């Protein structure tokens, strides 16, 4: 097991423990969690809605970056919860999807 996989498994276990300690597993069904992911993604969009799209401008704004980090964390937390709910190994799932994307989008080939 790689160090990154071990770190990811720690996050997954922390999420499972968080849900267990609050008896929230019953609320974290696939539909509810998928909706929560969409809501958090919309909150991330809202944070950036009226900002200058320049990367350097966003990075220089500490308050904005703090909000972005929180929303990204929420998206990942709910994604971990969905993986737990459906017995999906998110780490392996992402690696597999990246392999598909590597084949689908070879380097130096323009998008159609």
C-alpha cells in the first residue's frame, strides 16, 4: 500500500467514525449524499461567482482561498461518505478514471 493510499484510508476512516459517533449513517444514503455534493459544488461556484477569474488574483486573496478550501473539503467529505455508503474505494476509483482519461485525451491532441 502506498503512503498516499494510507493517508486516504485515514480520511475514509475519520469520515466513517464521524458518521458513527453521531448516528448519521442512516441519513447518508446515496441520494442525500449526491445532493449534498451538488450543493457543496454550487457553494464553491458561489464563492467564485463575482471574482476576477485570474488564477493569481484568486490565490492572492487569503479570505477567498480559505472559503475555496472549505468548499473543496466539503465536496471531498461528502464524496468519501458516498463511497462508504456504496462500498466504493474512492482512491482506486479516481486512479481508474484517470487511466481512462489518459487514453481518451492523449497529450498534444487538441480537443474537438
